[in-house]
């Protein structure tokens, strides 16, 4: 099986459509279609059922997926091993973190790194979704969960806390909520379902059963901006909220703690450029 065709095959398996697979691989849709046709011809088997809902693997496609994933793992392992022997302070390092962590801590640290090592190029991805380091979606990631994969190295960076905040304008209009009222007669800003392990049906231990949900967001920075705009009460990291003078902390005795971990693949921790970026992250967050 040709590896380029196998990459296309796996992208279709994971994305379900030719268009989405093309976007993931950063090629045009026609190329994806040609690669799939060439693979099916070389194997003399149909790998997908074309349905209105997308491409579904046939039984043969499911078996082919196992082999293609083994090829992918071997290719990534080879790439990591070659990078692990790289002592040059140049090249690309992919770093994943949340937008609040990037804004508050990492952008200044990475600016200092660039002045010291101008040939190191950082590709920064901000997202609350977990990035797959074994598939080379990132070389380094700052996470709130410690991974349990034996292929990954995790270093504890710091423990942070979130508190309840509202804007001065909101409090002037609505006053403070009453503890134990489940935010009755108040508006809240919350994360979309599944975005953060810290957030569910309560804010800092107070249920939101009686609240009006004014907005759901998918990043911490958007949540902070919505609270600043007076949309409602929300949980914000205290280190971020302190930079916004229009925010007022509600119930300071209540908070939720979370940990930050720096995670990298064990094959990359000796790569000079990856090590340089990791050191900058550690210095910024410990």
C-alpha cells in the first residue's frame, strides 16, 4: 500500500467526506478522489460505501484501516526518532494550548525565545480540544489533564484557580446572586458541552439550575470577553480576570483549582528546538 494513498484513506475514514479529508490534508478534493480510486484499484476492493451521510468503510475498509494505521504509526515513529537526533536550534515546533494560557503567559515567553533563537519557528494552535501528540498534531501541548500514555512525558507546571466574576455594569443592574439560590434571576456565561472538564451544571460549586444561560462559548478568552461585556456571571481564571479592571469577583471564598501540564512525546524531548520551546513554556508557567 502506497503511504500517500494510505494517508488519504485514513483521512477519509476519520472525516467521513472527501471535502473534509482534503481540508485536513491541505490538498484539493479532486486529489483525494484520485488517490482513493488508485488505492481501491491497486487493492482490487471497494473500501467505502458512498452514502448521503458520507463515506462509510466497508468490511474490507475496516481491515485496511488497521494496516494503514500501523503504517502511520511507523512513519511517525521514524520521524520522531530522526527529530530526536536533531541538535540544530532551527526548524518548526508545533505547540498547542488554550487561548487564555497563550495570551497571558506564552506569547511574551515565545517573543523572548524568538529573540534568542530566531531560526526556531513556532506553530501555535489555541484550542480547548485535546491534541494528539502521537499523530504529530503537535510536538508540545499545555494541558489540564495528565495523559496516561506511556509514549508521552508530562511535567507539572503549576496549579491555578478559577473564580466567579461579573462586570461592574452587570452587578449595577442585577446585584450579586444569593448563595444557594442556583443563580435565580441571574444570567450566566458557560462553556459549550464537552469543552472543559471543570465545567458542567455548576459554577464554583453553585448549581446553575435557576440561571438564564446568556451565552455558550468554546474558549476561555471568549468567556472572559462575554463576562466583561455584561452578558452574565462566569468562571474565569483568576490570573486572567485580574488584568480586567471592569471585572468584580463574586464570592471570593469559592474557587475551583486545576493543574497545568507540559506534555511531549518521549522521542522528541532531546530535539534541540523542541527542548528550547519547552524551556520557554516551563519558565513562563512555573
